[in-house]
């Protein structure tokens, strides 16, 4: 992807985030967490498209995409999903843990294609 296309995609993501922020003033409170998760997923996808590869981020994006729409069917299920997602992030951040395979701070984990 060229510099101009990357800038355009980043601008679209920022536009999504800014308009989401404005819309949240008038939307139900559950839309906020959904929009944040969706923005995180979009950012990770953009990085993947740029061939900036991280198994931690890809795993988190897959989990986000698998569970984010539970907000539409069950607030309780969505809350449980968010709790499990936070737990997964913590598991991937602790350098002493082997869960998930990656450790925060290792420069070799993120590589450009």
C-alpha cells in the first residue's frame, strides 16, 4: 500500500473515531464500548494490510470480531465478552507468561513482511 492510500485509510479511521465520539452523545451507552472495539479491530487490520505482523494483535482482532456483535443481542454476554478480552490482553502483556506466545517489549514479534 502506498503512502497516499495509507494516509487515506488512517484518515478514515480517525474520521470514524471522531464521528463515533460525537454520536455517542446521543446514542445508548453500550455503543461506546462497541465503537472502541471496532476501531481497535480496524487499526489492527490496517497494520496487517501493511504487513506489520503480530500474532498477539491478530489474535486479539479475531477475538474482537468474533464477539463484538454480542452487544446487539445480550448486554450481559457483551460484558462477559469484554471481561474475557481484557483478560486475554493481560495474558499477552505479562512477559513471564507463555499464554498466547508473544510477550510485550520483544521487537522481533512485529515484523514487516
